[in-house]
């Protein structure tokens, strides 16, 4: 009986992960994943990544984040229904390998870290508090890790110090002022609402201490 329950549990996790990865791909290839605001575009893709981290676990979040990053990287080859990304194309012209790292690696941690945060807080504070913090962490991590990696790997290139009007300094200024706030708010509201519903119906395995805490929430 216990083995049957474990099989159903893991099967359910794989199904949820497959659905969320499909959602990431659809959003990345349509305007559902992006919110244009003035000169910048806010990405909504951290939302399904955060949901995967919560509903499936840190590994599921990392996989969804990797898919998010791969879809961004492939835009440099025009392999996207939305067309090529000028940012990715510009980075690709300097170093394709480093571009891959910038686009993919930070997004893996965008899924992994919120999953770890949710798991740790769930055992101490309950599902609701853990969900709220994890869904807030995902969009913030997406911006901080992406910009940090971009600056680390391309800080000394013409992408940053060139005279073009689309230099990284202008892009980063717009991102920091607008993207962080909007992505955090939207991701927090939508992600936490969906995630909390999912963990209610698919509670997973939580230690007894976590259950006691949850009862008090």
C-alpha cells in the first residue's frame, strides 16, 4: 500500500512538472509571458517557475527554470514565435557560450532557491507563509541573478561600455527601476494564489512539525 502511494505521489509530481514546463514554453513563445511597459518588457515567466518550485519541489523548479532560460537563449537564433531578441543577439555576437550561461544558469537558481525556501519555511511557518515568501523570491532572484551574471561576464565588453543608445547601462537602469517592482508584485500575487491552491490539493510530504505549524496558520 505504501509503495502504491509513493508511486502515485511521484507520478503526480511528474505530471504537474510536465504541465508547468509546457506552460513555460507557451508563455515564452507568446505575449502571455511578457508585459510591455514603456521601453521595457516585464517577463511573467518566473511565475510558473515559482509554482513548479512549490508544487513539485526544488528540482522541479530548477528544471522549469532551465526551460525558461533555454527559451530565452534560443531567441538569439530566432527560434521563438515572438521573433529574435536584440539583447540575446547582441550578446551572442560577443560570446555565444557566455550568453548561454547568462540566459540559462541564473534561471535554474530562480527555480531551485524558491523551492528550497518553500521547503525550509513550510516545516517551520506553514504552507501559506512559505508560499508567499517563495513567490516573492522568484521574480527578485530572476532580476538580481540575471543582471549580476550579465555584469560579471559582460561587464568589460562593448555591450556595457559602447556608445550605442541600447547599452547595458540604459537597459539595467530601466530594469532596476521598473522590472523589479512590477515582476515582484505580479509574481507575488498570481504565483502565491495559484501555488497555495495547488499545495492544498497536492500537499506532498511534510514533516509532523510542519503540520503542527500549518494548523496554526
